[in-house]
C-alpha cells in the first residue's frame, strides 16, 4: 500500500501501504526551510498543481552493471505507461493523442486566453493520466468552449469526435471512482475496470463463485483483468501477453528480460523471472509466487515495484492499477531506521489490539530509505512518499513485507519552498514552535510507523475473507486509517526515545498529534469545493480518525474547538487522553478488519469521514485565499541516457533533467506509444 505524503511537505503529503501513501494526503500547511542548493527543484505551477524535479544522489557510486539494471527497469516501467491511461478511462488515450496533436501543430494565436486555457487543461490531463482529477476523481472542466476546441481540431487536421469529444464538456462519466453510499458504485464509476452494464451485484456474485485452491492463501482474483459482460455473460479480459494490453506488456517483458540478465544476485533474478512469467501468462498463482520471491529478495543496491498493484481506483477494491517505481538503497539512512523493523514484534505485542487479533510472530518485515530513479503509471507524476508491499494479508503474515521511504522525493518536497500556511491555522505560539522544531521528525516517523508497523500489524480471524470482500468499498479507507492509528499510537510513546529515534518523545508526539488533528479537521478541506463530500480514501481516513477522537473526547475536553477573532482552531488540551483514544479506535478498527464487520465499518466511515461542516469549510477556503502555493505536487522524472560504443554496448549511463513538463510528456507519448486508442 502507499503513503502519499507527509505532514511536513509543503501543501502535499502522502503514505503508501503499498499504501498509496499519498503525497497528497496531508495538506502541508507548514513553512518549510529550504536547504542551500544550486539545484532548482521547481519546474512550473498551473491550476492546483506544482511540478517539481528530483535528483538521484549516489548514482555515480553504482557499478555500470547496477546502472544498467536501473535503466532497464525504468524502461520496463515506462513501456506500460499507457496502460494506466486506459485503465483510468476508456477514452483517455484517444483524447490525449488528439490534444497532443493540437498542442504540437497549432500555429495560431498562442497569446489568446482560450489557448492558454487549452494548455492548462492538457497539462492537467497529463498530470492525472486522464481527464479525471488525480485526487478528487472529478472530471476536469475545461475553461474553453467546445466551439474553440473544434476550431483547434480543424486547424491542425486532428480527429476527435463522438463520445470522446462530447465527454470533455458534458456531465457524463463525472466521477472516475464513485464511493458514495447507497449507489451502484461500479455502474457510476468511469474507471475502465468494468464494461458497460456491469454492476456491483455482478462483481460480487462473479467473485463469490471463485474458490482459491488453498483457502488460507487466497488468490487475488480480479487484480489483473477487466470484467465485462458479453451476451449477458460475465467474463474477464486478462492483462497479459496476447491478452488485454498485450502489446504494451510485451514491451515490458522485453526490458524485464534485459534486467534479469544484469540482476545483482540469484534471488533478485529469480523474482524478475517470475514477474516475466506472470506477465506472459496472467496466472494469479504465479503472481503470489512472485510476491513471495520478491519479498524475500532483500540483498543488493537496487529494487523495484512493477505491475498491477494498488486497488484504490476500483470502487470495490479488486483491480490493480499499473505502477512502477525503481529505487536505489540509501544504506546510511536505512541502517538508522532499521531499528523499527528489528522491533516489529515488540510493537505488535504492546499494541492495544485484542489478543486474538495480534500476530504471534511478525516475520520478514524490512524497512529501507531509498532513492527513486524513475516512476511511471499510478506513481507518476503524482507519487507516493512511502510504500509497503505486498498487499496480500497471507503473504504479510507468513513471509513478511517490504517498506520503503522515498528519501529523495521527500527531500525534493522539502526543498521546493514553503507556503506559510502554518501560522494561519495553528492555535497558538506553542503549537507553532512545536511544529517548527519537531514537525519534520514527527512526519518522518509517522510515515515509517504507518508503513513498517501499521500495515504489517494485526491478523484476520480464521475463516474471515479478504477485506475487499468483507468491507467492500470501505476497505481502503479502513486500512489506511488503521495504519495511521498504529503510527499515532506509538508516536506518543517513550519506546521511540529508548530506541534512539528521538530525543524528546513527548514533544515529538505532541507535534504529531497537533499536525494530524489540524489537517484532518481543517486544512485538508482546501482540496474540496464548497459543498462536496469527502470521497478520496485517504482524506476520509484522516477525517474519520480526527472526528471520532474529537467527539469521544468532548466530555473530558480532550480537543477544544476554539473561535478566536472570527477564526476556528482546534487545540489539544490533554495529549495523554488523546493517546488513549487513538488506542481505543485502533483496537476497534482492527476488530472491524479482523471480523469483517461491514456494518460497523460503514457506520464509522459514513458517520465521521464523509460529511463536511459547510460553515467551517467556507471559512477555511476563505482563509486559504491568501496563499498561492498549489495544493498538489508531482514530478518530472530524471532522464537516464545510455552511451554506446561501436558495438552497440552500453559503456555509461548519464543522468540528465528534462527541459520541462510538456516536453517530457510529449516525449513519453512518442517513445512509449505501445497501445492502440481503443483496447
């Protein structure tokens, strides 16, 4: 799962399980000090997006063989880039190619406001890998007319008509993922995981009939396929060579075979071989075999994430979005943080969970700080800052998991400038100083605890199905909230100081609690339009966690809602009792997951995580108007350029930076164009 952001980062913060811990998760209202550097981390800003760039420190310390491995893995990832576009929406590739043709060939007035609006729309589409917002899931609204687009199409001899043209301007397919209660989530979601006329009931019935050969090791049915209805009969179109997305998958396999040839060790090479086999066959047992091998392959300087993994884009949590991250180990930082994974059993034993829900033996948990060398698919341009995989509960229990923190991504956020929002939303000078002094460390530790301890903790009761089956459309937000709660519970614990991770555990914990409540109840609302419900899984989890402890602590005035000079603040009066409340909610969320209690999960999320206080929301939006920094950030990727000798052999690989965001997007569309417009 993935964590998409951290509390401290600008306006953007995230967790991954592979959580897609979301770099958009925690709205970073804090002011960030920029470190002295000649590298310009900022590329451009448009709409609600800021584009950054990142470095690859330590690249020159890799051997040529290791550099080749990184290069081949990044090429494999980019080869499947268009899969993500098609998964997001059935018309995305057709629309993107038409808009790009207009962008590159139009010779008319480029100072006109309509043209500028067209450029912004295309950049937003690039950033979101489609016409729906990468975070809110709402369809992007162009600020130019259909008549103007028709003029551009005519002037550049570009064809875009029918439904693909109309949908840019009409109200059809308004939500990529619809998580609303009491509706047919599949039928009302535009994401291209399901064919026309497929419903919630169809999906649930289809997979209820699937029985894994080993009930204790259930296969991830639906992960790598599209479910369609043909002549009234449901069938899967499997992502594999010769199947759906086969032409792109063949390109992925070509580069993976090159990567296998320069693997650092046998375990790594064997794992890549199983991934190749999985892509060729689409066999879900091979997928599990691969994940077991990949989890155990911990030696070496280079690692990667590649395939159909996170299920956040499926309203029912079955189908995996294509993503890839290629990473280089940061040995110094990994050594410093290894203490968490080494003590995973202590954290499990001392958690407030019911004894029946604790693991007797936490196995195979690894945690590393890594340097990202390239990303694609669901991880790019909007990236997580931390990832914990694999997602299968039984593999976590029997084999373990890998957790990584994307160190150079976090560094890029920290050096991209601050927004000054902190002073606007903190209650007093004490809260401000706590955040200034301890906020960054608190964020880093919360990310680590969320990924390493949180997602690895707890177990399902015997006979209880996977959470996507029991908790359905609430599974993702419940899991992210549960992992957040593990981190929150232990952030206010002297054990962190005993382990040498902090010098003052109480102040670090206080800063963490201040930041979480401030974000969960106030600052993340700047991402929503007035009147909207909270729909994104991570935003929901931060709100239901914060709102639950606020309500349950009212009798003791644990958290006080304060009005001062016409502005609202939340002030924590009793950190010890808040710690207890986080523990109580963690115990309950684990019970819900372990028992598969859908009714309790629905009540928790709908009761605390969906509805927004409209008066408070209007106030937050008004207070935020003074700040110009965009609420979402993402990245262009460094460009790895191989140098060849006369024999066509790679002799060196240099790291360069792209000219800009549009240039990289156009180059990607040209070089990695491996799918037809309709699949």
